[in-house]
């Protein structure tokens, strides 16, 4: 554990109170620090960064503000963020034990067990602080078990951000009534925060209540137009309502209010996928090209590789297929030839594009990465099914899909295609409609978008 080392770094120790107190003589710095921490817990990271900047401007020596800002400010690559956090932790001077515990917990965020241990230790020192209890629960083991966060809401019944997390955890565990109850409490406690309306809108959307979802996404955008995710929510609702042009207008608004260049690239890729969903291949590929240009300007090799993989895959799916190999080669050069996602997208793009030999070779390589029940195994099954369908072997394709999770949109779409080939139009139609009508649309999920495009073409 890093804690004993950290304890040696502490130059000023102070008795830990029930709540966190930051080491500063500036009331303004303290006020902005805690306002930033609250916004970070509301996942409004651009607003959080503004408060942390103000805290640092008021007191440059407020070390914990530097650490939390580095962890939350939008637009950094993972490598940049890690370096910023590590540098900020190393530069802390005069911090209390409580502050150092929090800084180390943030630094060790990639190691959930270690980070949770540090947050738990901090929570014991500051049992009256909902901020600390929140992060101790958020990092708890259990793969989204709602009980730790539920305990926080019971101890701190007026802590709005905790109800937000609890709402999603309950919903994803199948307790939709509990999820709605928690998110409504979130809105009651934070009626003027855009994320409260955005979260409520998302759960409404996932329930198929699109008109109500649209109203709350709109309210989120009205409360603060810099909360760009509200526009993406409106784009999802528009798409699910069959209004592709309106969806793209909303994505353009998200781009206009984007908090960082990296986020703009993500939104531009979403815009490209929206065009692809409506069969506007040239327009979609043009937007991918814009995203690539911006990624190159940022000099982000991994991001450049991701966009090239997008372009390879959707070039194949759009029926062009002329640039699949060149984009995959460029992606390999930028991000590495043997990283799992490169192998997967090589297999997927060539399978969709019809180069069965290359696809099969890449899929065999992908299989070495796949373990039972993991995402790679599912995608390998789907790609093998695409290859079998290309070879007019629907029974073999169904065999490949056996055991793959049928709640996966790509698995559903491919299974429907197999049913069509076998003449089972009724079951094919049912699966097709499940894919197209699934309200859990996410433009960031290229496979989900691909599945919807494939499903729309199924004649059943």
C-alpha cells in the first residue's frame, strides 16, 4: 500500500474532523473547492473544473484542488490525466492526513481495491462527510451493488449526488421502480441542476417514455447550455422517434457547447454514426474525416487509431469497402497492430466488407483474447456468424451465436438474419423490432449503431 509512504510526505498533520477541511486561509478558495467537488459528483466536469480553477487562483498552494482538477477536467488523454494527477500529488505540501488520503485515493483510481481502501480509511476519519462516503461507496466491490450507495443515502438523506448513482444502480439491477424513486429524489434535492433532469430523462427514455424524456432533456439544456450531454439526450430521443435530421441538429448543438476538443471529436463521431443510420454514407464518412483531422491536430495517437477503425468499419458496412485496408493500416500504425481492439476491428471490418480470408485469420487471433462470458468472446461469435452468413451457412452462423447473450443488439440482429435465411420470418421480425425499438440508444456504441443499421435492412 502507498499509505505509509504518503504519511511520510505529510508535512503538517492536523486532527481530522468529521468533515473534510482543506488547508487554506482563503475562504474563497475553500468555497470554490467544495463547489467543484459537488459538481464533480454531479458529473458536470466542465463546471467542476471552473470552480477548481477559481480555488487555485485564490490559493495556488491548495494542493488538493490541483489533484481533483487534474482528475476531472475534460479533454485530457488517460496518459495526460495520470501524469497531471501524479504530479499534483507529488507537489502537495502542508497537507493534512485527510487531504493526503483523498489525493492518494484519486491517484490510485485505476486500482479499485486500493482506491476503495483509501476512501474507506478517509471515511472513518471523516464520518460526517457525504463527499467521502459517496466515493467510498462508488469504489466499493460488487460490480454495481446498490447497497453501499443506499447506505450513504440513508446516512445523508439530503445528499443529491448519491441518489443519482443509486438510481442507476437499482435500474441496472432490474429494480426500475426503485430507480425511478431514487432519481425523483435526486430531482427534488437538486431541481436546478441539469444532471438531475438529464438522469431522470435517461431513465424515462430507457422506459420508452420519449415525450417525457424529451421534456427533461430540454429542461437540462435550458438550465445550463454548457451541459452538452443534454443535447445528446435530445438527439437520442429524436433518433428513436424517426427524426434523423433533428437528431443531427441536436448533435451539432452538443458540438457547439462541447467542453473540450476531445469531446468535440467524440460528438463528431456520433454525428457521423447518425448519418450512417439514415443511409447517408458519404455525409457520415465526411464527418469521420473531420473527426480524424481534429484528432490529428490534437496529436492523440490512440484517438487517431479509434477514428481510423471507425472509418474502416463503416466504410465496409456502408458498402464502399475501398478504404478498409488503408484505414486499418493507419490505425495499426497509430495505436499498435496487436492491441485487442485493433485485432477485433480488423476481423469485424473485413467480415462485414466480405474479405472472408482476412476476417477469419483476425478472428482466430481474436479468439486467443476471448475468455468465456467476456465481450471479446461475444464479438468473436458475432464475427464468425457474419462469416458463416457470407458463406451462405445460416445453420453454422446460429451455432456460432449459441450461448452469446441475446440482449446484445448485434447478436439479435445476426440471429434475425439467420432466421430469415432459414425462412423463419416471424422470429426474425420479432428480433429485428427488438433491435430497432430498443430505447437504450447510445451513439458512442458503434456496435449498437451497426446492429440497428443491419436490422433495418432485414426483410421480415
